[in-house]
C-alpha cells in the first residue's frame, strides 16, 4: 500500500498539443542562417574556417558522436528495462529477489558496461591528446604576431614586428592574412577576459598579470566575429571583436595604412573637428597618431574610419551611430568608461567630419 | 696627468659648476691638507631660503660669489672682498610659479656660469638669462621651454667660447629633449639639437661617425621608435656638459626615454640615454654612444663625462670617464666613442657588463619590467647607482670620487597616457636599500685599474657633489647635514661640520681675496632624494616620489628644510 | 506553538532587512549615467558665480569613489601626487591642505588648477568625473566611510587602502599659496 493512497502510475497524461515540429526547426534555422547572411560576420563554433577550429571541430564531432551513441545505448537499455519489467498494480509485491541473490548474469553485464565505458573514455582521451598535439603543432613560420590586451570593454591590438617602426596599435578589429599563422599574445589590463573566435579556435583566458598565447590560422577569407567569453563586468555582453581574414597582399596594404599617422585635415571644418578632439575630453583617453593625442585608456582612433564597427563590435560604423555614441555612449553601453559628451551641434558635426577622414 | 683643457683661473676661481670644461671639479689650491683639515672653521654663512633642495654650486669669479637658488631662482652676488661677504646685488627673475608643477625632482637649480663679466643663469620656467656680473643688471633673456608641456630647465649652463649651452628638463613629462646654443652677447638661439627625431633635427650629418654599427643609419631617431613615439620620447639634456677645446667637441648626455614603461616604446629609442659628442659651433654630432639602449629601467644617460688625458691600458689616450646610472663606470675613447672599459661600482642585477664588440649593454631579461606584473630587486633603482650628483677627479691620486647611492627597487609598470603637462611614466616603484646595507656612499674609483680603491658608507644616498683639491682633501656632504673632509688617498675622515639641513649641493673651493683657500657649499635638503622633506611628502605611501620615499622614510628624523651657504677656511 | 510569535519574528526581520536595504542601496547604486547637467566639461566659470554645491553627492557612493580612483590613475594624477604621498605635487593623503579640504574646494582645485603648478582640468574633463575624482581625493585622507572608500588596490602595494586610513584632521595652511 503506498503512503499517500494514490498508485504510482495509473494513467499516462494526455499529450499536450505543441507546435513541436516548428520548434525543432529553430535550431536548424539558426545554424543555417549564417550561411544565408553570408556578408554578415560569422560567429559559429560549428563552422571551422581555420585549421585549429577544424581540429576542435573534429574532436567535437567525435565526442558528440560517441556520447550520442552512449546516450542512445543507455536510453535503449532503459527502454528495454521498462518494457521487460513485470506489469503490476498497487497490490503487486515489489521484486526484491536481488537482495537474496544477485541477478542472473549481473557481473557479466557490469563488466561489459564498465569495459565499454572505459574504452569510450579512453577513446575520448586519445582523441583529446591527438587534438591537443595537433593544435600545438601548427607551423608558425612567417607568423603575424599580435599582442591583444583586454580592457573593460574593448580590445586593444598591438601588432608586433622585429622592427619597431613597423609596429602599430589598433582596436576592436583585427586583420590577418589568410593562410599565415597568427600568434596572439593575450594580456588583460584590468579583470579576466577571454578571447573567443569560434570560427578560428577555442577560448583562451586573458588574466591580468599573466600572459597567454593563442595560435591560429584562417584558411578562408571572411569576417569572423569573436567576443569576450569570461564575465568581465557590466558590459561583458557588449565586448565583441571582428577578425577580417584577407589575402596577404590586402593585409599588407591594410597594415601599411595602419602604420601611417592620421592625415592632416584639409578643410576648415575638419580642422575645427580636430581642435574639438584635442581641446575637449577626447584626447584625455584616446590617441590619434600624428597629433598630440596619445592617451591609452580608450581605443586608438588613428584609423577609426576604416573599421566596420564601433563600440567594440556593437554598432555599425556610420555617421549616425558614431554621433550618437559620442554624445551619449551610456545609452548603448551603460557603465562603459566613456562619458557623455555634450557639445554644440556644429562642434559635433565638425568632429564627425574629422573622424571620417581617419581612414 | 693633466685634465683636458682646464680653463680654471690659476688664481683659484670657480667660474662654472664643474670648475672646468673637463668637469674635473678639482681645485688646484693646496692650502688645506690632511694635516690641517681638522682646524677648518666656518668663515661666514649666508641665509638663502626658500626651503627646497639647494643643488647649486657657488660660483666664484674674482672677488664675487654667485649663488643660484631653487625656484624662484634668485641669484645672489656676495662681495668676498669685504669681511662677512655682504650682499652685492640680488636678481629676482620672477619665473612663472606654474613651473613648479612641472619639476620632477624638486624645483632645483644647479648653478650659474660666469664668463667675460657676465653671469648666465637658467630659470625653472625655461628662460636663459644673462646678467652683468658687476651690477646684476639683466642683459638679455631668452625663453627656451614651454612649461605647459611640462618642460623646465634646471641644469647649470656651460659657456664655450662665445656660446652659452643650455639643455632642457622634462623627460618625465614626455618632453622631447634638446641642447641649445645661445649667443652669449645677445641671447639669440644659434642652434638646437634635439634628442629624438629625424637626423636634421638631431643634427646628424656627414660629420657623424659613431663607433658602433647600431648607431649608424638614417633617421634612427625615428626608426628606433614605434609610430610617432619619438615626439614624446624624452632624452632631456638635464645633466652636465663638458668640452674638449682641442678637439672642439662638447660632450653631453641625453636623459631617460619617455614613458618610463618600456613596453610602450619598443625599439632602441635613439637617441635617448646616451652621450653625444658635438661641434659647439653648429651642433653637428660627431659620435654617439647609448649607455642604455631601450632604457629599460628609465636610467637615462645624463651623468657627467669627465675628460682626462692619461695613460690608459698601456697607451696615452684621451678618454672620457662616466659613472653611469646603470651602475658601471665607463671609460670611452672621447674622440671615437669606443668603449674601453665598463666596470660596476655597485651591485647590479639588471645586467652583466657591456659586449665590447657591439657596444650594447648585456641586460638581465629577468629584471625587465612586464606590464601588470611586479618585478623585484632591480638594482640599481631608476634613480640610478648615481644620479645628477657629480663626481670629482684628482690628478694627483688618479682617483675619481663618486658620490652615489646603493638602492634597489620593485617595479610594476602599467600603460600610461600621454597628457601634455602631466607626468608620462607608467611605472610604480618602491625603492629599498641595496645589498650593501647602506643607502649611499662616497667611492674612490681607480680609473686606470677599473676598480674601487676605497668607499665610505653613508646612512643616506650621498646626493651632494664631490670636490677634490690639490691638498689631497676630498669634500662632500651628506643628506643628514654633515659636510665632510676626507683624505683623498685613503678615505680617512679628517673633519666634519653639522649644517642646519641636509647637503645636496656641489662643494667648491676658491682662493679668497686674502689669499686663503676657502671651501663653500650650500645646505638645504631636497632634490629627488630629499623630496620627502623639501616637499613634505607622506611616508605612508611607498610609491611617493617615484619610489624614493620608501627608502627615505627616516630622513625627516635627521633633517628639516634649510637654505644656507656655508664657507669654511683655515683659521 | 503560538501563532503570533512567528509573525513577530517575521516582522522584525522585515524591518531589519528594510533598514539594511535602505542603507545599502545608497552605497550600492551604480550611477553610470551622469546627470545631464554634469555631462559637459567642468567650466571654470561655474565657481566664479559661487554656486558650487557644499557637498559632493558621490561621497556616499562606493562606485563613484572607485571610478574616481580609476580617473586618478588614468589622467596621471598619480604622476605628481603618487598614490597619495606626493611627488612633484603635494601629498593628498595627509590632512594638510593649501586651498581647502572641503569637497567644493577640492573640486575647484582640480577644475580650475592652482597657481603653483596644478593644471586646470575643467575644460578637459566632464564635470561629473571631476566630482568623482574629488570624492576619491578626499577618501585618500580617510574622510569617507570605510564602506565607501576603496579597499585593496590592484597596483604595487604602496600603503594601507584608503578605507583603512584614519580620518586625518584637515588643516588649511594658506601660507604656501602665492609662490613659495
């Protein structure tokens, strides 16, 4: 007799009508959507566009497959057990015969199960080791060296070179050559961040006071979106990064442009814009190469107009968004270090004119 | 052997801070000897005020003594021919008080220079001024520096022929360094040689023949920097200038690179932290050597270059001796710039000498600052094994008397913004006493042998200059207020006098109108080492004064502020 | 078991909780958005009219004070003032002041500059940030409550954290004002 006077399982509940088929389509749509929006930056861990992501993808698939198999087997065993269990009702005595003597063949079943699990785990371990070795063995000849520093809530990139005059600094948008290895040295300026470029590699922590390294290679041209993957404060969710992989010649041209200081403003309006930049609070946090603005708290703006996005990958880089961002960044990213900047409209437009010249 | 081009008046004047163009700080007067030094008595004193670091050398020409004070840079002229040396005139240049906010290392002034009846001075707010020596009347005034960028002038000018050479201070503020030559008669700027930038601005041309390959190439003052970093690269010429009349070369150091955080300025950062040999007529560089490539620990290279003609390692040579901030005494061939020797005079953890083939200092990678991390036991500290305080040479003992400190530091660097008029550092330091146990010493260095002969340990860094005399007596002052005379050969203490404040000035010796030998020094603690007293800093913050306070927390117990000229003679 | 006891206990907890919440709310608010009036740069003409508020709305707010600490390093205040001990500028962690220790005077010192070398930041910084800086500067000499002032720094340890410093008795000595 059960405790509360109701039998265990009397009737199966009626199935609830749900648009099950459509719901199950949603993941499929999400997976396929990036393919449909080919021009938008890709951020998809299931699509590998670089050799490291391919290794990880293979490990992922193998793990998924193996675990799915195990899951299926366990589920099957469960269903079997349910099916072959003796039907009973409230008055049926529970079967406690296994207390008296072990089930027939129990040791054999356990041995098989443990054996299969061990083999499975060893297979996973082996796959993991193979993958790790493959990741570590990516050839590094002719690598592009980038030092990526995480800030709250933007990315600073310093491109390194043996010749100091060929080094340069940019922010939030990396360009890399297709087919050449990229060695990224990761640091953080304040709290722990994590770099995650799902199409190119796995995650790597950026811990203040420590340096970590990530090496990857993009094997196909495209724009890949990454983001911070370690909670780092109010705007952690708004800390994205674009990686543009392009043919080497285009990359070299981009790098050569980045090495140049900002062009001299040519019109009186752009000159006024530069005056506004240097005279107000902008130069207290930002740098524009070739001017006296050389502050490092905020992103380097020397080639701002050449970037596809602003606010660390969150807004498209066009005049309207830039104007709104400068006037009140707190609307989009409350708590971001950049304050609101009230200024007369003519000053704002002159400033925008000037910033648009910073290609 | 003789010091090169000694221009001192054999009558016993002290016309420039370093006594002569060779920077020997050696007085040919021999009346005071180890036998009678214990009888030295105070001849007269003169109250200077204000209570900041008195780093100047009293300048004596004929029967007048000229003293420059820290901000507001009053110049006093004392009439030595009358008993008690009464005031002859005073000159108040009225510099801009805002300049005090741009002075890294106390609002000091290192002295005036006398030549041809004129007295040349610099003010903290960057003006070079010429005065009539007899009346104190202003002859001309030239503004050279912009305090809004954090640029000041603290050094003692050098007169070479008809030119006055002046260099700037402000490397800590991201100011680009320069050395300028002004016409002594009119104050008109004749040329200015920058410490960074394209060759035309650095005045590197066809005459430039550096000894080492690393210093050859076009526009290295741009190419050894990232982007436009050379524009705020430092290299201030805030130290000592020496001059070889025969070779017609001026030797000057360039200061530390900016910012102090080396990660923000990859590359060798030419032409900071090195020594230039230039033609004083047009400023064109003849050679350059970089004491500290990439200036990893913000040492700079502004220490004095003492010019000596002596037999060195077997042959008669014209050498340049330079005790550097990095803890090594260098001997260079001063005509070619080749390094002949580099030997440590303190315990050094940041490197292991110099590679004589390439000329580069061999550095210890473990002590390189890393952004966001603390690196400990960096010896010497950023103040250097020896800072501005000048050493003295005795041709009789062949020893170089080096006043210096023995401090190590812990450093943590961080990314710093360049904001004009604010310090451009990026380094948190905490200094502590070095392994020797005492924080300072006066070391007698045997130049020919390349090692220490004797050393006198002191409680605090010996932040004063040294003076050597023909009587074989060496004078120096300590930060706890003792003015000391020691035997030049053995270092045995002979005499000492307790001044009313710590001594960070440069002692000088002159022959008074009565024929006696006098020794004069300013007391008044301050400078970077004494800032805890002169600027009333709080000892609870170990990083105050860029880490110096951590090593000087007990200084206020031993001394307060002061500002007095003391002059001593035998009775 | 009586029915009234749990209710009384519950009521006590509610009152206590509300009280703590009230006290904590103020400190814990994160005013990331500056009041629109304080979003422009700190115009020096502001104080010429003598309208500076007597106290600083941020002195009860830990977030604002910690932001002030961020600005202190970002804008190189520490270059001249160390981490409170001073350098070429005076020490800020002691009780000695030349131009006044109250929030309005500290604000004016930062915004307008002072004659002996303190630059004027009023044109370069939003007014709101200057108030945050002023609050932090006052915390350096222990003037703020321990729960509002910053605790351990992220930098090379220089001194006791601001929150642990004893409240310095402030004195104003005007003798150092007009040139030394």
